């Protein structure tokens, strides 16, 4: 275990790293005067999530109301104070400072930042009421051990997680009344069951204590989890690229922030949105090792086109990169409705040999006549995607189960 962590901080950091991946998760970053800023900081432009963790046992004075009050002060209010302080420091900062004093990625520009605050209150063994809301300087979410495991296990991409936080903040700031008989995980069940939003035609919500258990046991939920399994191939790919960036193993786009933009685009896909590119890349790589395909385009649910390229180990890497640049330009022209393209090149699989990646990203809001001429030349001269084979894939987040009635 890292000596900088206590056990609870380590737990939360590992959950964040698993959900949001290593390039965007920072343990014990530094702030004012080189002191610890917060326990975990997640930064994935435009989002900043500040985590503070307190593991405080519940005392037994004989007066439960006093015990709760003391626990709240040490476990929740202390985290809120740290979070607000971290936010003040971040307002004047341009980069993350890692726990070892080195510089991390750039912080999002102030005018586009979307900050979320999360306090993790552990140690009461589910015996204390959890309160959350605006403690004076912005909404703070408060999770206990159960809700932490469920929510960050279920919403394990940056976009899925912040979408829930945002929806919850809007719900409570709207003035609607929520009566809890259950926990935060039951509120999550309501959100997911209602199409990842909260019902808007009610002024009072009663959150039962069996919503999450019932939702998790449904056949539709189980079918969704099975369908999501292929999406984790995308996570593994993003994590490999992230580690290459952190260790300077990418030959092209060597600057941390330049490379981070491309991988961040991949990481901003939701769990559902990762199914198609994840499956497409795995199929492409299998076909490439059989020498049946050289390149492929993949179009998911987002505004991004993906280009995959795999060449033999014997081909010079600079030529591989040149082809990747050419192909992503053609991909942008073939799908003018998508302004962003991410290109990824590697070697065909050969037993006993390693692999490397080249990664490029472009954002072209406008398609010009000059770009069209370049595209026409590349297609005519090199044959890049001249006759692309289009395979249409339909995905439902909750796959149809015959005879189930499709309750979700």
C-alpha cells in the first residue's frame, strides 16, 4: 500500500482509478503550500470531481442524537470543509500537481469547468443518517460504503457518473421533496429505471428500501450487464494508451496534454456508447491478425469517428503514421456530420512480438473545398476507404428478452 494513503483513501482511489482510469485519477494531489489538496481528484475536461474521504467510527455515549451529531461533524462536515478549500485553490490553478510534486494534466478552462463535490463518509457501519446538499458553497454529494460501491460500480465511466450527479443536483435544487426509507442506491435505481433521469411530474418522492435490490434482480438488468461485457475491451484499450502516455511510450503526440485529448475522447464514451467501438476494435484486430483487413472505421453513438489501422511489424512506423493521418482525413470527409476523428494504429499480432501504438486526434468543425481535394487525392492515389463496407449495428441498452414484457 502506498504510504501516503490510509486504508480508506486507498480504497476510494482504487475505485476511482478503476472507473475513471489512471490518466484522470490523482491520489493526494497537492495544493496550497504543497499540502494535500484532497484525497482523490478526478479531472477529465470539462469535469472536475473532488473527493474527500473520512473513516470515523460512531461513538457510544448513551445518547444517539449526540453520537450522530459528533459523527456528522467529523465524517461529513470535515470533508465538506476540505472540498470547498480544494475548490478555492483550483480556481487559481492551471495544472494538477501530483503527490510527488510533478505536474499533471492541464485543468479545464475556468469558463467551461463543471465541478462536482463528493464526500465519502465511512466507519458508521450504516448506523448514521447521511445528509447531502448545499452546505453553503455548492452542492456536496455524500456517500457511505454501500452507496459508494453500488454507484461507482454501476456508473463506471466519467460521463455516466457525472450525468447522475448532475441529475441529482437538479432534482434537489428544484425543491422537490424526497423521503428516504432506503439508501442512495435506491435513488440510483429510480434514476436508471426511468431512462437515466428522474421523473419530473411529481413533487414528492418516497425512496423505498428495496428499489435497488429489485432492479438488480430483474432480467432486463442482467441482460444489460451481459451486453455491456464487450464494452470493457474499450476500457482496457484506453488504459493501455493511458499508461503509454504516462510513461512516454507514444512516439507521436509525445506531450502529455496533446495525447491526453485523444484518449480523453475515447474515455468520454459512456458505458453503453463503448459497446460498438469496443466490439469493432476486437473484431478488427482479430481479422487483421488473419491478414483479412488493414483498416476499419467505427461509428458509435457519439460525435466521433474511429479509425483503426494494423500493419506488419516489418513496415516502418513513420509510414504507418502517415497512412493513419491519411485515413483519418478520409474518414472525416466520409462522415461530415461527425466533426471529430480518433485514429489508432498498431502492429498485427505476431506471437512472441510486442506492439506499439500511434494515436492521432482531429477536431474539424468545418469541411472545406481544400480538404475535399486532399481527400479525393488520398482515395485516388492510395485507395483509402474507397469502397468502405458499411455494417449497420443496432444496440439497445436493455436488450429485448422474449416473453419478458420489456419492463425497463
